[in-house]
C-alpha cells in the first residue's frame, strides 16, 4: 500500500509513520522546508517538500497513492495571528481532500481531535453522538479543527471514502515541540507547576493511537467519527501519577478559575504581546479547562479494534524521553 502521510515530522504523525512502516506501507512523507526532520530518523519513506498553506505543492505526492493519512495540523493554544491556522487546518484539509479525489486516491483518513466534541463542566463522559455545534468551540484551534472536520464529513457524504479519527490527549516519546500536553509534563518535571485547577483530560498512549490509524485504513466506515482515548483523569490525578513516577511532590494548592484567568490575561499581554514569546498560560486554556474532557472510545473498540491501554506506562515513557532529551533534569541517582 502506498500512503501519503502528512504530519510525519510531528508527535502523533511520527508514531503513525512508524506504525504504517511496520505494516509494510510504502510511505511518502510530507515535510516543509523549515521542518525539523529528527522524528523521521529510522523511518523508511520518500520525503515530499510541500506546505498545507500552498495546497498545489502537495499534488505530485498524491500520484499512484492508495491512501492519504492526514495528521498534520497547526496545534497551538496561543497565536498572534490566527489566519494562518485556519489556512492550514481548514483550507489545507479542504484542498487536500479535493486533490485526493481528483487523483483517484481510494481512502482518506483524517486525524481530527477530541477538541471538536462538546464537553461539559460536570464531567459527564461524552461520545461521538453527543450534540455539538461551532458555538461550543473555545478558541481558534478548536474552531479550526471543528471546521476542518465538517469539511471531511461533507466530503464523505458526497461519496469520498473519508474516515475521521478523534484522538483525545496522546502522550509518549518524541513530543519534540512539545505539544500543550507535553508542556504539562515538562513544567512539572522542572518544578514549574505550583498549583492546579479543577479540570480533567483523557490521556491515551500515542502508540495505540498510531496503530489504530493503520486499522482505520482497512476497517473504518466512511463518514464515521472515532474517538481514540484512554483514561479519564482529573488534572490532580495526572499530577499525582507523575509524582508517583518521579518522586517530585504533586501540588496541593487548587486555585479558582478566576485567579487562573487573571494570571493568563497578564501572561498573554506581557509575555505574548509585549515580549513576543509564547505565554505559559492563555485565556483559551483557562476557558477550556472549565470543562472536563472525558470521553468514551467504545465505538473505536467495537469497530476498529482499538484498545484502551493503562496510561501509567505511557506517562513513564514520556517522562523518560523528556529527561533523556534535555527538556528536564535527569533522574537523580539513588544513593549507595
């Protein structure tokens, strides 16, 4: 099978590339001129230089392909000018779908996000059928992914073989950027997590997310959305688990959302707009945090053979990778 894969230089895409290669797929890997190619080391495939912001640059990579796996996305919770995010996430997806149709590519797997779901403040577990609209989306990243997902659904309704995957919060090694979730780990390891808010996430092993991308090419139903998740955990439970792994004390101070929002406001203005650096906290993150992102993966289990894995091993592997690659101090050696 010849597969054109976008996002292979990123966190999830790197693991998807490894999973596809392990199944013998012939890979064409999208890279940009500015891409850090470290995540492609050891992965057999042909690189194609292009950009989702310039869709026509992708057309040659689609020739003779059996499938497209579209993982690439602009994933940031703070961006000075969001126009580029919509151009990549929404218009890039729309154009890639169109060119795949024109090239006669039989299957298209689109990696969306659980961020497109409608979560609740009371922590009720949601699924793919929970009613949702764009009004439920907080911030530009969520809105852009929701809009892109609607484009993919419309393409499927028009007859294109499009399968939509919605990973929750993947964790594991090779989160080089790191992602917003990875920054939680890095900040905790560096002692920069003095307090927490009452929020919750669903953590999932990135390797299982990647394996299920391969399964979706064969088993996925066109137009169907599949949540790929693991354990539903409060932020405090996540921090406690990291503490158990590392011995670093877990924060005990819970701060109100109003305090977190005030801090994020000044971070955005001083660090973001005045200093031109990425703020450590954003108002978008605080607004998102008011809802517990708890989700069910029952559909993916039943239809794709997805497995809900214990999250503890993936957390340990992630911590070990961040330490080994200089994002945090090395683990202290035990005293003799």
